[in-house]
């Protein structure tokens, strides 16, 4: 069987062959397999040098000092370390945290845990375009607010929050600002100084690096303190113990170096592909783009095909690897909480498909996708009683549904 | 998620897709589910004077298992009396299609759909009590 066309780059990316090649040099006896913490021999020194080089590359992509980069296992761990670490360290100052309903589960579930520990969390509702209303943010801040966490780019709809503006509201009040940048790193420029963030979560596998490695940016001036979540050896200046995974780290470093070099041309190319995809689908009736199109990363297009359920559409698109906002695969039957938070109605929330394009997506891939969708949308709508009712002029909101 | 071969077959070649005229007195229509839950199933049956289902049609908004459950149902009810059709159990559908546990609700919906279609037909023809007594 021919492999499907991969259009799920926001889920993960393949490791760039150039990255894989570098990683292979840090594994075997012939390579540099040393423990970067070994101070007594050349194996350790060489490994440490490689780790520090990589730290420099990661720092360079976000305009940080290498000393501000803490290695973790990925963005989920970075989010946990940032939220729990800051909350527990600064709890004497206050116990209130502000975040957004459309955050990744790594933030939301961590926030829930902090609530169980006695912290208070405000979950802000974004505007229908997915962006945060700064007035609402400002209104949510209190005297005892210690931390605000707003993701840079949303994983489902790709919208970019205005972190610099958020920072201008948060920082004068002495509140820390954290951002999950797993979906923005390598796609749009990040300058931690200009954005005014104190903590920033990064992941390698969304940027053509390996899975299992990430980093947390922790501001040094003024110094941000965290309570460690992982103890044992005092690695990473005590913030995250555990032997450093040299091959993963050099992979992330190389991936971030390539991203820095190629981001600009790649972003322009992806923007072109997305414009073509959107244009190619625009003659299909009842198609809705979810989230703001302007403030959005180049490779993301999240679309609802009204009156078609997302999972059945994905089944029809088996030649494509895409993801659906509909979580019908779980027992919950809940549609995407992100789309619900934008105020999308149930049908549209259940009918969404996320296309995310990346480094290896070609024009032919996009043209094929457009043709396939035209073919399948028509077929599935013929099957849909909702489509028939819509065509007959029935207002679906007026129907008394026998909910089960 | 991975689907069984029978679900895939019904999904790719759905049987008896379409609509009958709802106002026709020989037609019973059952529509169950809700867009909020991600599935809406509409089943229609054409019933002859002997109370036998001659034809069935469906349209379903939902996942592959929901489409397959309703497609299978249209095959099963054809040729059955209303009473026989009313005894189709969701477990039979789930077993035939080898539905995984998270998809059992699709078969439940299909059972609800045929019951709703039969009830609609009986209400229309005023044969409610007659048939119940039979």
C-alpha cells in the first residue's frame, strides 16, 4: 500500500535526514557516547561540548542566553515544570493563575492539578477568531495572581497570540508570563526579549528534531525561580535532574539551527501552499475556516465541512494523514474543546479537519488533496440527513433532537 | 482508529442510501441522535398492507460505524414484518460489524432508529394497538 500524504505536521514532524545524521554520531563506541556530566575524561568533555553547542542553537532561535535553556523531555514536561515549578515557588506571593481554555492539555491538566493543590485558576475564553481579548485578560488579573500562561500558537487552529501585548499588561504587575511555544518555534520568529516572556516551552519533534527532547527557557534577568519537579543529581542547575540525552539534545540543536536558517523561505513557501489549498476548496459549499487567518502560522488550515462528521471524513480521506477536531474516537463524543471555546456550534465543531503542511509537503500533495476532497465531500453529503435538511431549507436549530 | 472489514465494506458501499416521501402513508420515518452528539441517523421504511417492510432507506451523519450500522440495518429489515424488525437488537448489529466498545452507541442508535420508524408508521396508519396486540 502506498503511504498516505502526510498533512499532520502539527502532530509531529519526521526527523530531517540532516538531523538524524548528526544524532547517529552520538550513540556508539565509535561516536561520542559519553555522559556530559563526566568531568574526569575526554568522553564526558566531548559530550558536554556537544550539549552546550546545541544549547546555543536552541537559545539562538529564540534570542535567549544559552544559560537560560533547561533541557526537558519535551514540551509537556516543560509546561509542567514551568507551571508547577513557578506556582510552588511563588505560592507565598499568591495562589492565582490565569490561562486560556484553548490551551494544550499539558497546560490545562497541569492547571487542574494545581487547583487540587489549592491554587485558583482562571480559564479565559478566547474570541471567536481564537485570539485573546486583552481587556478580558487585564480584568482577570488580581493582586494574588502570580502566573499567566498563554500559548504562542494554538495546536489546532494555528492562531498566534500577541505575546508582546500580553506581556505589557502582565509584567508591570510583577506577574510571570509563561508561553507554550511548541507550535511556533521554527515557524515564526521568536524573540523572548521582545515578547517579554519569562518562561517558554519548546519541543524538538515539531521542528524536524527527535521526539523525547524539549527545553524550557527560564529568564535570568530578572531571575525567575522554579521549584524542581525532578530530583537526583542537580543537573541543569538543579532545575531538572537526570543524565542528559546527548544524541537527542544534539538532534534538537541541529533541528533548531536548520529552522533558524530556513524559516523565512520555508514560511513563504508554506503560505503559498496554504493559500492554494484554501482557494482550491473555496468552491465547496458550507466550508468554514476555524480561527483567524491573518494571525496564523503559515502551514495550518483548520476547516469545517458542514454537515459531515469529522471522523467519517477522515475515513474517506484514507489517502491523507490529517487529524480531526472531532473526538468521536474516544468514548466521550465530545467535539474539539478548542472549537467549542471559539463558540463554534456542534455541527461545525464535529466537522472539522486540521491540515498542517510542512517541510516535505509539495504542490502536488496539495493539488491531490483538493481533488480528493471535492470527490469525497459530495459523496458524504449525499449520505448526510443534515445536508438534505439544509438543502430543503430546514433550520437545524429549530429541530427537536432526540439526544442520546 | 482501525475499522473491521465489515464496517469498511458498508462504509465504502453503503446499501440503500436515500429518502422516501415522509408524507406517504406507507412510509415510516425514524430520526434519532443529535448533531451535538456527532451522529444523526434517519431510517425510512416502506410497509405493505401485510405489515411487511418492502424497502428501507437511510441517511446518516456520523462516524464510519454509525454509517455501517444503519446501512446494515436497511438490509436486515427488508422482508421482515414490523414485529420482527422491532426485535432487532443493537447487540446483533454490534456483533455482526465487530464494533469496538467505544462504538457500541452506534448500534444502539440503529436499534432506536428502526423502533422510531415503526412507531412513526403505526402512528400514521392508526394501527398502533392492532399491531401491538398481534
